[in-house]
C-alpha cells in the first residue's frame, strides 16, 4: 500500500497541484487539497481504485477544491509566480523566462473564458486528460466537453495576439 501511494504521488502530485491551482487560484490551498487527496487515497481499498487511479485522483481533487470554493467563494486571478512554479525547467534560463512570460500572458486571456471552458481546456491540454476522463471528472457530457473546448479555443484564437501564438 505504501509503495502504491508513493508511486501515485510521484506520478500525479504535480499535475494535481496544477489542476487544483487552476480551480482555487491559490497555491497554498491547492497544496492542501492535493495532500487531502492523497490522504483519502490511503484510506481506500487499493484494488478498487488502482484501475482508474488517474480519474479517481482528479475527481477527488476537484471535488475537494470545489468544496473549498463553496465555503468561501473568494476567487483570485492566477498570478505569474504561481504559474512559474509549475512550468518546466528543461530550458535555459533566458528561454525559461520567455516561456514563463508567454504562459502568464496566455493565462490572462484564458481567465477571460468561462469557468467551464477554462477548466476543460486546462484538463485537456495542461493535464493531458482524455474527453472520457474529463467527462467523468466534471460530470459534463462528452459532446459538451468537445463543444466547450472548441468554443474556448476559438475564443482564445480571437483574443491572443499573433506574437504569443508561436
């Protein structure tokens, strides 16, 4: 059991943190949600959750984050520092700086989409989830997920200046 949870943390902690941060707009609270998600994993019957572990983790993480939002309804915009912490470090410092600036700029435009559009786009392209996984996680139909992604990306293309698209 301990090994299973350690493996799950190694593979999913960072994606869950990014996902929770997009919902909560607060890195510290997102860390608490992710920690709670793994605590709940420790309380589960491993054979029952192991088959759909990724979906289970993202569902628990989402539900816990939404619970927190319902409690306080205090949303903040995502700031550049939070996204820099989640960005990869494979690049040279100057390249990393440029990428961080572009991500921060794109996030400003992403924040102009509806909450549903923003969530499904981030789940699809930032977290790499399939439509089926997004459907399970959000409770939306597959058609609705596809529509939200399509209309959200179309809107982003209208909003984002050409120099940020490369």
